[in-house]
C-alpha cells in the first residue's frame, strides 16, 4: 500500500514535470495545470513545491483575472543527444589516437576512405535536414 502511494506520487510528479516541459520557456499557470491533470489545488501545489525544491522548475507569482496564482516554468531541460546520435567518433577504432593537430584528426579521418567518417556523417545530417 505504501509502495503504491509512493509510486503514484512519483508518477504524478513526473507527469507534471513533463507537462511543464512541454510548455517550454513560456511556462503554464499552475491553476490551469491542476485542471488539465485533474489534481486538487493542494496536491498540485505540493508537487510543484517538490519540483521547485529539486530546482527543476521556477514558481513565479502572477495575478490572473484578479486572483493570485503561479506561473510554472522549467529551469532544467532534458539533454538532447539527437545532434550527436550516430557520430562515427563514438565507435571509431582510431578514437584514442585522434587529436585536432595529430596525424589522425577530424580533418584527416581514416574512416573517410570508407564513406563512414566525420565529414560523411555531417553531410548526411545536413541532407536529412534539407529534406524537411
């Protein structure tokens, strides 16, 4: 029973943080978020305070329609690794010898001979973005 309560609390905290992240830097009014997530003001406020203590969000007091509420904005955003996914350097057998001014370098990559080097990876990413 206690485990289920703790799991529910974690799930709600995670769900709220995701909802705040989705709003981006503009944030969301906590009163609107409570309605969206089906939370009571008390439960929602406790979760928001927990996220604020963890330094994941910022709570800023604002006046909306003559009533005080808080705007919740994310402070930390998840790291996005999509920009480096598939980079050949991660699995390169020459990685430990590669240096900016060395015999093996990003500008003189041995994998280029096989069409798998850094320049090929960059060009491939560029072509994909142009298609969008």
